C-alpha cells in the first residue's frame, strides 16, 4: 500500500504544530504578570495625583493658619506681595477656590532636582511668625513624611529646618505661587538609599512631588506654603514583599505547568495517538481499528469513535469490493473459457466436424457471449444503482407500476396503499418493483401481491408471490452478488443486489420475511 501523502490534501503551507501553539500560549500566560510591570506607570501616575492632592490639603491647612497669624500680627499691606485676582465673574465657585491635582507623569516633564536656596535676609515680622509655626511643621512632618517650607512674600524661607533665612524665589513653582498662582512640579529626587533592581521599571520612584500654594491676605500674597514628598511606589512595595511575590511567581509557574499537563493529557496526547492510529490503518493494519487507550475529552472520544467507525466502514467496503471483484472475475471467466474452448475446437477441428457439431459449438459461443453481455449490462445497472443520489422526488405504488410494461408471465395486483407516498423517484421505484416481479416470474409465480402502509415517518411495502419460495439454506444468501439458483436459465444473481443498492441510496431497507407460501419481501422507505 502506498504511504499516506498528506501534502496532497493540505498543501505545503506552513502551519505550527499543536505543541508549538500550546507552548506559545503557556509562555504568554507566564509572561502576563511580567508584562504587567511595564504598565505600572498608569498606577504610578495615580499615586502621584494622590500625593499631590494630599500635599494640597495639608498646604491649605497650613496656609489658613499662616494667614491668620499674619492678620493678627498686623503686618502693613505694603509688605505683602503681588495681588491675587479673585474675580467672581470668572469663577463660578467664588468664594471657594478648589485646587485639583494636575501633575501627569506621562505628559509633564520631570524637572531637575530643586535648585539650592540662596542666602537672603527675611523680614523680622514674617520671621517671627515662622518661628512660631516651626514646631507645628516639625510635628506634622513626623506623621505625613512631607517636606515643609514656609516662605514670606519675597520667597525667603521663614520656617523649614536648615533652609531658614535662605531664598527659594528662583524656583519655578515658587515663582508662580509668589505671583498668586498655584504651582506644582515633578522633580528628580536624590534618594537616600540605593534603589533596588526592580526600580528600573518604574519612572515614579525617581521623582518627588513639589507643591507651592500662595497664602492670600487682603487680596495680596502674604507668603507661600511649599511642600514636597516622594509618592508611594508600588514596585517598592512589591520589593518589600518579595517573599510573597516569589510565592506568587511559583504559583504562576506551577499553574502554567498544570495547565500544560492537562492540555497535554486531554488534547495533545489523544490527537497524536489518533494520528499514529491513522497511519497504521492507512498501512493496512487491521489491528489498529480499535479505541484509543486515552481519549481525554468527550469531544475527542466522539471524534475517535467517528474516525474508527469510518475506518471500519471503509475496511468493510474494501473487503466487499475485493469479494465483488472475485465474484465478477469468476462469473466472467466461465463464459470466456467456454467461448475460448469452442472457438479453438472450431479452428483446429472444424473441417473434421459435421454440420451439427459445428452448429452446436457455434450456439455455445453465441449463448456464452449473450451471458457476458447480460452480465456487463447488469454490472452497469448495479454501478448506477450504487451511485444514484436522492432526487428529493416522491411517488406511489400506482405511479411506479404504471411505468412498467405488461408482463404476460404473471399478474400484479395492488392489495392496499396504492396511493401511499414514498420518498423515491417513480423511475427508481419502478426499477425496484421490476426486479422483484421478474425474480418472482422466474421462480414460477403466477401472482404478485403488493401492499403499502404508512406509519408516521416511514412507509412499509410488502411484495409477495405464490412461487416456489426460497429454501431455508439459501435465505441468508439471496442478497449476495451473483448468487442465483437458476444460472442455467440465464440468471445473473444481481437483481436483488440492484434493488438493495437503490433502496440504500434512498435511506431504505429490504429484508426477506416469513411467508406461508412463496416469497415475501418487506421494503421500508421514508414516507413522502
């Protein structure tokens, strides 16, 4: 047997192996948590906004306290800074002035580290207020971890640890606050400890949020509350929880391996088993037509069962063809041998034969040639019957019998159900009935009775005759090709084979049933 040529059906187009697809899926599953690290910027931005909002809230409280102290100190207006615009016509929230977080890690440039303060001389009145508030700033910083600087209207630090008495007026966000506007910035930070390796995936770990709020007194800038803090960092949190992260990674790898094992056992292994079984069947190994050792899933079991059922039918078909070919060769060989023998005798001894002998051999040649012609014609009829396709037409017994020529050898009578609809064309139904009637006539019947009944989805046709009947020893052979008990009278043994093939093509069946006299066949067809 030729080896299986898969390229004939699937071509040379490259296709990934199932194992490759499975491995790729598993790699993607394992990589998803790692890829997620690169999307932490979105979360980092949210943390920056949250930090900015907290600094604004803390700064607003300190600004209110500082403004009240300025009022109570009775500082002259000329010592205050730039005017603050508060136009009710332009501000629907007036007299409220909410400040929304506006820093964006993705769109805002990260500025260099904050410029160093420069020496300056603070105003004594503002310095006194700063000295009073320094204790509050220090205690607040212990809880919020934010850096606080309290600046006078000229940008000189009046409270804020080591930078007191120095000026931050040159810092961009401070300059905006001194002009009466809110100022915020993202600046590079100077870490006070080495950054863990995981920090490389996060931009937020290297920045610090700076917020500058102007303090308004009598419509003018009385100072600036300058705050800063490093935002919370999810990567730093993960690094701190690296033990748990390691366990999570192990769980992910273990889960991925478990998925791979389940996929291998339920999908890959049965598929490869079915492929191997296919190759064995294609090579002619009959022992391969048996269930797989492991199916994995219900769908794979159904696919395997369907495949094995198909293989079994193809094998049976192959055996049938082989048997049929053996019968055909035998049936054709006999008349051919007889023709050859008679022709050789006529050629070699024809002159020595009398007229009667020559005529006898010539008649034998004509008779055997006629049998060959009949066999070929019946083989063609059988081939057409086996390859006929249902036309979707329907007919009845009366319509089919009307297509048959009159037969003087016997009488055909419809007992009942002449109008019952049958899902078969009138021509094919006539072929079925003609073969059965001819079979009855050749076995000595004088009457053929036909009746039909309809039961829901299928119709049953009974064809009975009063002929010689079929002996018990031959009942199991009547549908075998070339089986006949009247070979000497010209029988080919193919009539019932043609009937069976036509009925099968129309989802019908035929069987021999018991009868008190003669022969009776029962035909089942879908009802029209």
